[in-house]
């Protein structure tokens, strides 16, 4: 998916501020942060939407969540943080490569908006 923004970040065709990387994923700072801490945890495997995942992706999804947990700890977000997957344009997904938002450093309200 050479035209995919996140695939281009993964292959370093587009630069970003990397917070973490391993063979399966990369975590980068969001360029339009919605909280003092706003990191995107992105699998290197291109999957367009959460609704496109299947049972074979369960471990990968779990690893994304655990990576976000570890980043939250490292960033001192002990008081709380939010993890968000958006699925489709109606939910606010604008890049069609799944990614997990880690948001923290401010009070989160419910319901989100």
C-alpha cells in the first residue's frame, strides 16, 4: 500500500517522531495532538479498518494495546489515559490503516465527542 500515509511512515518515506518500534509495529507522535500525550501505535502489517481484522490478528491487536500501556507508563500517565481505535469515517477514521490512539496528560470526559 505505497500510497498509505502510515505505510510511508513505516518505510521512512515520510518522517515522524518515533516513540517505539519493533518488527511488528511503530509508535509515533500524532502531528495533530488532541491531548498533551497523543501517540499512535501502528502495526506494520497494513490492515485498513478494525472491521477488516480476523482471528489471525488477535495477537497483533493485543500487542498494540500492550505497547500503548508500556508507553503510558514510560510517559508517567499513572492517573489515567485513553486508548481509541476509530473504525470508518463515521467514527473519525481518516487514515485507513488501523492504529491505536494513546491519549493522556489531561482529564478525559465521557461521553467523548
